[in-house]
């Protein structure tokens, strides 16, 4: 007969043996501290450029980069959910490409309240910059200027009708680009701005919107598409109407498959920024903030113009 | 020596002996307890390790196949997409970029995965292997992807680790048609990936071989589509040695 004392010892031994056996399976690993990067969407050339830059900066500083994004550029709920997860996972800092600035202010304020530094990319910061939030974005005035000067060059002294495509209230950079472009057009009386067309982040809708402008203004000479989606939609609309050689299309952002479209001749030129540099700068600023330094003032990255002549870079 | 003194001395000797016996008895009991504890710990440790080894075996659950009989797909986990089982195939009705459906053991290592795949529109659709750390998101998983891509009409082989690295893009001999079944077979041995795509009549349409840097060495299987819904059926995974 086994005594209760022996049973107790057997049980304790069994528990100890079990614990020692399963410990390697359940022991928490040692992880580097984490920073989070949530762009508007991922899996695109624009986002992957930023990803590689940020990843490099994080690794060099001994941090782990958590990278994820909505699968659709307009999925603000998913972006909020990812921001909440980042907070729950004790992220040390956040780089964010806001899908819809006003909808994200509450979530952003939670980071700021906890003194977690935030760097906004892709568009202007939806909350005022300060000690815990800043932005690293393209110089939107320079983007519009490069596009405008190229359009004036293509149209020559004869001028002609131009239109802007892709204004999206949820993407403030599109409004800024359009506004600055209009200012440059006003300084050239031979060029007439005939339309400023709204759009969304869906290529199909962008194509439909571009089509409406093309159909309404048959003498249109040039289009300035202020986002990658608007550019992709305009390419399709122009192609369907056989207007490739009649309308000059200048697009924005090194995204989707727009480089290929330049090579194929369906896109005249593209105003881009160095996305890898943006990622590197954003993560670098964030890491400085995590290290106790003040975040830098909002910083603008200079764009450049890619043209079909072998991607020649123009100043 | 007087009698009283002798009695006292005898009593002391008896006490000493009793104390010694008690101490010896305690040591013996302690030794028995330690032995009992050790045996119980060793047996339980051994049993647990054997159980873990069985559960983590790369052979466990292989060969695996799913013909989606009785419209069941309970063992699959969805990460994005809009999935349903229909007529013996699984369908993603959404064109969400990077939608995934994952099943199988996280401990499978070298294996062959085969499936019939059809795209519902233009985009990508295919299979993923050695999947771990999956989340909703375009490249939000660690694993290897082999698929049909309509944009440039290629058989694409790439690896994701919450990013994307493309290792092969082989043009097909004929265009990829939507709603048409293609048979994909992927063989994974170490970091070498061999992929072949045949038409339904078994004629070869394209193949690709790639060696993936820092490849994931184990993981589950899955179905993935990008910008296109997709349909999958006759999913089969076999241990590499058995499939040779």
C-alpha cells in the first residue's frame, strides 16, 4: 500500500519532470525591443522601399521592426487595429503612413500620451507635430513644380488644356500637390486648367474618373495624376481610348507598376521620392526619439522626375 | 559502580541507540523519498519528451490530403479573404491582396505539395509552404510562395518573411486563363524549391527551380491569392522520401 506521503512525492516528482521537459517549449525567447511600421498598405514597390530602409536602420540599432499594413489602402479600421496591437505589444515607437488622417487622431494621441514617439510618412501629420510626433514626407511643392515644369516643357509655347486627377480628401498630399500645381499653371497663361478631378484609392474608380475627364475635354493636352492610384487609372483610361500619343500623362509616386509603364511608353513621366531613404530617415528619427532625443522638426524629402528616356533624372 | 548509576548509564545508552536508530531511519526514509521523486521526475520527463517528439515530428499527419468533402474546412485558418467550400473545392471570393488559408503541421519540413489552382480574375494565386507566423496582411507570414501571376504571365517563386523576395519568374508557354484549372506541384528539399505547373490534361505549362536564401525550414501549408480570387482543389502533401 502506497502511503499518502509517497503519493505526494510521486506527484511532485512527476510535475517537476514534466516542467523540466516542457520548459524549452514554453520559455519566452529573448527579443530585441520592437518598433512598428504601418504604411497605408504593403506589398507595393513604394512600401517595400520604405520597409528595406527602416529595417536596415532598426537592425543596426539592435531593434526588431514589426511591419504590417492593411491589404487595401483605404482600410482605416485595420490600420487602427494594427496600431492598438502595437501598443499592446509594448512597441517603442511607430512609423505610420496614415490611410485617413482625421480617423486616426484618437489612436495617435494614445501613443503621444504614453510618450511613444511617432513618425508620419507618405502624407502630412494629422495632428500637430511636437515632442513625440513628427513627419518625413515628400516636398509636395517640389513635386508639383517638377510636374508643372515638365508639362510646360512638353506643351511648348502653344500651351493647351491640362487637368489634375486623383484629389482625395483622405490623402492630404494629393490636395497639396494639386494646389501647388495650380499655382504654377496660373503663372503660364497659355496653359488652361480645365478640371481637378476627385478620386479614391481604387484603380477602377480612378480609371472611371480619368475617363470622364478625357471624354469631357477632347482637346486635353496633359494630365497630372497626383497619386499612384490616379496614375494607374489614367494609364488604363488613356489606353482604352487610344490617346497614348495625344495626352501627356505625368504621374506621382514610385508605386504599383508605374516604372514598367514608363518603359512601355504608357506613362510619360513620374515624380518620385527615394522611398528607401524615407524609410531609413523615418526609422532613424524614431530611434533617436526612443533614445531620449527630441524628434526632428517635420522634414521634406526632395523628389525627382523619372522620364521614359532611360529613367534620366532631371533636377 | 552502584545500581542507580548503572541504571542511569543503561538508560543513556538505550536513548543513544534509539536516537541513532531514529536518525538512521530518517536518512533511509529521505533516501527513499529522493529516489521516489527522482524516478517519478525521470519517468515523467521521458514520457513528456517522447510525447513532444511525436507531436513535433515532421512526419506527423503526412501524407495529408483535403478534397473538401462534405463542405468541411474546419482545420483551415483564414487570414483575410472571403473563403467558402463549394463542390469539393475551396474558393476565395475576395480579391484582397495576400489573402491566405493555412492548414497542416507547423513541424513539416521537406515535402511535396500539390494542388489544382484556378484564378478568378487577373492577379496572383497559388500555394504557400513552410508557413509560420501568419497574420492578415499582404506578405504577413514567413514561408515560400509558388503561384501563377497574370500581370506578366509567369510562374513565380518567392519567399516572404513579412516582406517579399522573388527568386524566379518563368514565363508560361501559353496565357493563364481565369477559371481554368492548373496543377501545381512544389517540391521542397532544404532551401531548394522545384515547381512545375501542368494543364488539366497534364501537359507541362512551365517550371521553375530556385534556391531560397535563409529559407524557412519548417511550417504549414496554405493557399494564397493576391488581387484575384481563386479556387483550389485536390490538395495533397506527401513526405519527400515517399513522393520520390
